[in-house]
């Protein structure tokens, strides 16, 4: 049986980033740049003041003399005349430095007497000036292709006047839930029925990771219904099913994939939970059959589907980020498959402590309550004592106890 490392390599080797599309900058948050961006102009465009204060020529100033104030320069209202040596202008933050000035003193360090100023303390040449192009020069590389655009990158591109950019679009992920026992959220389950909770967990997690989710509803464990609903998902960038991929009498998802042109890449990986995970392609479309048990479908989504999604979205490192943390409590080893334990991180003075959830049952949604990391435990690992340094796969960092 494939190991996780072998299986995830097959997933990533079989998926390419989606073709780039042009988007307005404001629609590109969270997306990945598909082009390098160079500056179209200098920033700042001209020398300007970093403080509210007075500007003058440093060499014409001496501690003994007062400087007459001959004008004002405001942001958006520059003083368009040269300032004679030995005089000053009132200047506000962001206002261009007039010709003849190279130094600014803050308002608080000046005594104003009618139309002249006296400096209350010494100053240094060129102080409190932001120089033309000190942030970037026209032609400078601002962002590399492959950069994920967050608020900071969007602000930088806006300052550089970049209104439209090439990005990889958000992948569309179709999710088909399977099982005769499932009812939609909002319905009262009858005898033997349960709510289709996987759809909601998977949708929430995939959206957090940048997907547009297309729910395909619940397919009965029935050939015709499975085929009909699968067809609805074949236009998406990635198709995901939950349930019906193990060896049970009613597990018909793989057969349904095959009837629709499936090229199997793997079925079953030596992991716990999530062993029956199925991966392949229908035409160019990557397709996952995730197991039905809630903690298994969530773990395989984390371990396989989110990296696949991130590869489609153009991320340079699609694998889950890893973080070194210490165990808050002992963890049992000795497993015959690589085991992934759900758990939560808590900040401590010099890092994070990981506490494994005390409900790891793959059938339980409660395994994932408060979970923000998965701990991989190797095949035949010894028992791990509390305090052991381990590496977890990070879903998100806690914002701090009590915050959420
Ligand atoms: P299966 O792989 O279809 O045999 O399902 C394994 C277990 O997961 C069964 O207990 C199912 O009832 C449960 N299950 C399957 N699909 C879902 C779902 N969408 N939401 C919640 N539980 C599910
Ligand atoms: Mg089923």
C-alpha cells in the first residue's frame, strides 16, 4: 500500500495550476500572481516631508538665527516656488519638499514668532525627509510570479498603480455526498438517518483554503443517481465525493467513476484515519473519493484535497505547513499505519503545545472540535512522552486562548 508521502507526490504530479485570468486588483485577494510585477513609476514620486513641521535648507540654518516663513506646502497643494536660502516653509506630512529645502523640523520642536520660527533644539541634515524613489524605482521588481496576494501585497500594487493583474483563479470544487442514510441539513433525520455533515465541514474548510464550492447534493447508493449527479460535477476544476469508497456492499463510488471515464491513480493509502481514499482523473479533472466517516473525510481533505486545491490555485508550496511544537501529553506509538491525530495548539512562552483530541474515532465529528493541527505519528513509532518535540501539520495558528 502507498505511504502518504508517495501518494501526495502522485496527487501533485498529476495536477497543474489553472490557466491565468486577468482580474481587477480588488478581486485578487487570496489569489496567486501569474506574472511578475514591475513598478511603473518611482515611489514616492518626489522628495516629501515625513512630519508636520517646517522645511528649509540645512546649510543656511544656524542656531542663533530665526528663519522667516515664506509659504506653505500641503499634501496635494505643493508650493511651486523656490525657497531662498535662510528662509523656511510650513510643510505638512506627505507634502512635496519645495526646491531649496532639504531638511524638516517637526512643529513641536519650533517656537513660532509671528512670521518666523526659531528652532528649540538642534537638527540633522536631511532629517524627516522621504526621498523620491526610496520605496521603489520605476522598473523595480515588486512581486514575483507565484506570490499569494494578501492585504500587504494589494496595497503595494495599488500604490504602484497596478489596476489589473494576471492571477490563477479560485478553483471550483464540486462536492457530492453519497449515502442512502443522509438527509440535508434542516431536515429532521428519520430512523436510521443522519445529517449530511461532511458537506458542511468540507465546504467550510475548502472555502477557508480558497475554493469556490459547488454542492452537488446527496446521491443515493444507486447507480443511476450516482451517475447523474457525478455528471453535474464534471465541469468543476476538482471533484470530490464523500462516502462509498471502502469495500462495503453499498460502496459504489469507484464503479460510478469508472463508468464516467475514470483513470485510477491510487486507491488506499497506509494512513489512519482515511485508508480507503481514492484518487484519479476523469479527463483532465482531478477526482477524489474521500471516505465517509467524518474524521476520515476531514483528514483526507486536509492531507490530499487541500494540497491539490493549492496546486490548482498556483501556490508554490501546496503542502500543509509544518510547525515544531511540544507535546502537552503523552502519545501512544506502535501503529501499523502512519497515524494522523487531530489536536489543538496552545501558545506557551516559547512556542506552542499540542494536545491530541481525546476523541480520535473516525466516525466522530467531535474529533475535530477545536482542532487546528494534525500530528503525524510514524509506523512503529515508540510511545512519545509529554514535552517531546514533534512536527505538526498546521491548519491555522490559534489567535490566543479566549479569543476563539
Ligand atoms: P461509507 O464510507 O459510505 O460506508 O460511510 C462510512 C460512515 O460515514 C457511515 O457511518 C456513514 O453514515 C458516514 N457518512 C458517510 N457520508 C457521510 C456524510 N456526508 N456526513 C456524515 N456522515 C457520513
Ligand atoms: Mg455510504
